[in-house]
């Protein structure tokens, strides 16, 4: 027997109404306990508003206009009537619920929706391609809406447009899995610590919350501990801390590896025989976008199986200097004319770490050992496929000279790495430090905008930027940005944001959280005005981060950390 989708819809509604993270965790733990193991991966992904794990390259990709047509087809209302309802609700999910509640056509073919049917139907959407693909997608969603009860329609539509809005992101999901399957009454602190370490380990190397939930239910802590790398599935990458200056790092560690901090795309490369997979820092697969890098990996990695990391640069063949990252980013999300982009923006990769080689996990090996292994397996192709420029020193003057050289070569700065540091997934830890010449910026998501005045009246020219709450998945406002753009950039930003408008109120619009921007600022202040509790003073656009997705935005914790680093109390 499959689980009724109505159970999921009821859960969504409870989560939507309750702000408390603890209560959300309890609701989800109770749901997960009741869910059969074989359906648990689907339920967990759907609770997160997904049908594909984060490492998957597939997206549902349904625009608002198409959804309006689908709701019209399923309910019998005209598209114009549905549009009018949408203007009132400002929410396509609520619009669908209202239309299905008042549907104008017979529903003799309606059948009860199950979790399995909804999940498997939505998974088909990205694979409808070629002539007539839009009609096929419309038919798949329409069939679900025809069978849906009004409340179910609300959440089917929100899942399809990837805007579920129930506040259940990774942190809460993880806590709910622990509470449902791993915690026992009277458990000691040591045991609880072991549980946290086990689930964090599994989370970092599996990248599929649904699979983690099933493992926890069926195999417990030991099953999570035995989780292993799966080539072709991305793993969390180690992150560097920001250091204010070299002196403080050299003072603490004496001797350090000094390495170029390249202004490019961090690439995690998986190799199994002749098969190559390439993932970004945020775990998105971009193998198809970089066929030239795939060829280089086949030629330059002298090993059967591995996971290695490097930084990809776009190289200007005339100057031999790297293109600005904005140029390289054109390739990251490109799905068409890839061969043309390969010619226009040739690449170079500089490899700096090895995580897994021929069945051996290297994460507990010191950096010095991982580097030696990397040197053994890489066949250098100068200027194209090579090791990162790096040296070991206790001489800060030598490090500073190298730093200036990196900047002169149009790179971001340098990395300082502790020789005996282990590879720790997904953490800003005391092992890697980045030195850059500018104040730390923030990667934020645009969630709102305002139409301009005067000659800017045709553009969205002020943007509400937000950080992320990892527990709930909510985006919390932390500023209004309106500087740093040229007229061409205002026009381009308007083209990008206009299709993402969710609702309008006078000149103000609500934007679907999709576009990530790197934001500079003068300082961070406390503020009751914004939902994050903080405000950026004089925020300005540095660049649009086309290599980032909304889930990759900086967190409220990081904003707090930067606020505290200023040495101010308010």
C-alpha cells in the first residue's frame, strides 16, 4: 500500500503554520516514523520541495505562465480568470487550491493521489524534450491536479515551481531523522555525540537526505558510519576561513603551505575508469558543460578511480591571463551551443587536493600526504591541466611577495594551509585560510525588487537581498541594494528577474528566490526592519553569481559572525 498524498499535504499545512523549529522537527519525526522504509526517500525529498537529490543535474523547470495554463486546463477556468485569481493571492499554490475548489468540469476520472504517483509523475518532467514537450509537461501536471483535492493542489503546484514555503530545510530534516530513528531515552552525552558525528558524516558524503533517512531507519548509527563514497555523486567540500591578515595565521602555525587562490570555479572531479563527473562547490553536476575538462581528466589523471579537486579558470588566449569569473560563469549553466563556448572560453584547471584514490579514503591523511598522492597521479599538461602553485614556508615576507604576484596575475589572493590539516567536509575549520585584499563579501539571494523612477521606470532597480536560515530554508532580508550596476546591467537584471515575479503591490514585487548576487557593503548593523535582524550599510553589487543557486546563499550564522568580527555591539 502506498502512502496517500493527503497525509503529506496535511503535514505541509502544519509546517507552514508553525514557526517553531522544535515543533517542526517533532511533526516530521512523527511522519518519518510512520512512513514505510521504501517510501521514506520520496517523502523526505518531497518535504524539502524536491524530487531529485541536490547532486542531480535535473530541474523541473516549469515557469509561472505554463503553470497558469495547467491550472486552467485542470479546473475549467480560463487562463485569464486564473491570472486574475493569481493577482489576488500572489501565490500560485493558493490559486490552484481556489480553482480546484471551484472547478467547473466533471472529475469522473479522478483517483486518489499517492506519494508515489506524485513523485514519479514529477520526475518525468525534465525528460519531456523535443517537439511537443511543453504539451507533455502540461498533461503530466494537469493529470495530478485533476485528481487532487484542493489542499493537495496547493502543494503539488508549489513543488513544481520549486517554492514550497513550509520551512523545512536541511537542519530540521536532519534533526527529525535523528529524533525519529536514532535517539533513545536516557542516552548518554557520548552516545548522542556519536549520533551527531555519524549523521554528519553520512550527510557530507551521500548528498541525498532521502537515502540517509532510509539508512537511519533500517541500519541505525552503524549503517550511517559505514556510508561510503559513490563515484558520480558529489560530496561536500572543505571550506576555508577568512583571515584578516597573514601575520595572525603565521603567528599561530609557524610553517604553512602558501597557494594561489584562483578566481575561478571550484571543481570536484570524480573518475571511474573512463567515466568522468564534474561538480561545482555547491554539488551541482556540470559535466556536460565542460567536455574539454572531461578530456583533460582522461589524459591527465593516471589512476583508475579518484575524487580530486581543483579550480577551473577561463583563459584569455591573447593575454594568457584568466578571464574575470563572470566570463567563465557563462559556461556553468549553459545547456546549448556548448562547443561554441568551449572555443570562446577555453579553460585551465589547477588541482590542489585528493580526497579518494583507488578505494582509499584520504580525508584523515594530513595535507602533506594528500598533496604527495596528488602529485603522483597527475600527469601535467602545462597551461591546461596542472597542479596548483604552492610552496611550504615559515617566511612571511616570501608569502607576501607571492600574494602580490597572485594579485598581479588577476587572481583573488592566496590560501594559507596548515600542513597537517585533515580534510573536513563542509566546514570553515582551522586548517585552510584565505587572504583577499577586500572586505569579505556576502553571497545573497534577491527575494524582492522595486520598479525605478524617471528614466529607470522601465527597470527593476532596487533589490531586496536575503541570507538563508539553514534549518527552515527561509530567506531572511538583510538589505536593499540599488548601487553597483550600469544601465545595461539594470536592463539585464530586469530581464532575469521579471519571469521570477511572484506578486506585485504597486511598485514593489516579490521575487522567487533564484538569483544569487555577491554583495559588498560598508558594515553590518543590527536592524529591526529586516527579518534577519541585521542590515547591510551601503550594499553594492559586486557580481551576479551564476555559479551559485539559492541554496548556496550565505547563512544568517555567517552574517552574525561577520557582524561580531566588526567588534561592534549594535
